[in-house]
C-alpha cells in the first residue's frame, strides 16, 4: 500500500468505527428502561396515546417502557424541550401533540427564545389523529352551537373556556372558532388537557375543545354535552354531532394528533428498530381495543408518511397562530 492509499484508509477509519459503533448500539438497544416523556398531566390525548403503546412496546422490546408525565405547563413546551435535550440513544422518547410545531412560533411572537426547535426531533410514528370536539357541562344552558354563540355575543369575554396552555392545541382550536364566529371568550389556561377537563366537570370553566377519546365516557355518563366537531366529517364515536363546517363555519377545521418522536441525531439502526417495534405495537389487539373503546381509533403512520403529514399540518397551524397573534 502506497502512502496515498494509507492516508485514505486512515481517513476512512473513523467513519467505519462510527458505523460499527452505531450497529453495535442498535443490536444492544434496548439494554435498559426506556422513558417515554408525555409533556402533559395524565388524562389528555398524549397520555391516552402513550400508555397502551408503552405497554405494548414493553412486550415487543423486552424492556420496561416508563411513561413520564413531564407536566410543567407552557402548553407542553417544557416536556418537549426535555426530550429535545436528551441523549439521542433511544432511551428517551416523546409522545406529544400537534402543538409541537406551534409552541416555538408562539415564543417568537413574544420575542422569546424558543425552548426547543422542531428540527431537533425525528418523527417515529403517528398514533392517533382526531378532530377536536366542543364540550360544555351537561348543566349548561346551551343545547346547540348557535345557543352558545348567541350567548357569547351578549356577554363578550365572560364565558370561560379551558385549555392545556397558551397556544396549545385546545387554545388554538377555540380561538380559531371564536375568530370565525366573531365572539370573544375568556381563556383560562391549565397545565394540561386533564386538568382542563376536570375544570369543565367542576364548573370552573364552561367550555373546552378536546379529543373524542377524552370526552366520550363523560358524555356517555351524562356529565357533558358536545356541541360541534372541528373535523371535516362526522365521526363514528359521535355520529349525530355536526361539524363546524356543516354549521356554516367553513374555515374552522382542527385535528389533535398524537405521535412518537425521537431526537434527530438518533442513529439510523435504532430508528429502524424503533419504527419496526411501533408498527407492531399499534396493531396489537390490546392497543386497538383500548383506543376504539375510548372512541379514538388508531391512526398509524410510519415515519416517512408522518413526516409529510406533520409538515403540511404544522404549516396550517402556524398560520392560525400568527392570525391569532399575541394573546395571554
């Protein structure tokens, strides 16, 4: 071997070592407990998605998968940021919502440095995707959406609604509707959808945008009433519930999806193994039954399709946030 060939071989050695190291890590992964961060308290859509999937992944991977509700407020930003900062080794994952892309843009609206950037994440799989529903207490006087709008116009800024935090999914959905209807509501942010749902049940707030899976039991038990569906079409779990579009609000459409993410620097072999495990997990009878019972059927997408879907959905949501502007 001449000197030039020797230098070329020496230069290529680190890349070979990295490739071998990545392969070894993938073969060994997971060797211990995997943490799945949910950036909200228990009871919301992300938590609903995480727990059955984590149990299924445990069986597939042979290691514990622990759900960590990192509920620090800020609409999910704190938990999202914790996952973004974690080592890209496959041991810290993130189950989060469509607000992932919205929250950094909201920070920029207020000239605040974002706690994370979407580019720090790699989509693994979409798990759920549901239209949001407008819920009110069963004791509320409004029987229809028109009743609600008429009352809000008489009492601007007086009907309180809950959300999972400023610029989170539930906040953006309600402000989108309010802007279209020409009404002003009173925004009461909570540290997640679970606490917001509890506030609706206790009467602290009078309205809430939420996913079907977190509302169905309460509606079936007669504790809540739903007035409209943000989706383009009616859904099987609430077949008699009209959409906002049916009711004349043509530009009011919003979906709350939950998906699994890893860090963008995750080695490709581990990502491949994780995608394969997720494809099995969401198709397991236990997972599909749990979600269907909750009225939120599996809406699985593998990483390439999920990435495309998220890019298009995020662009629409960011545009909505910019239209909403600065609100507290």
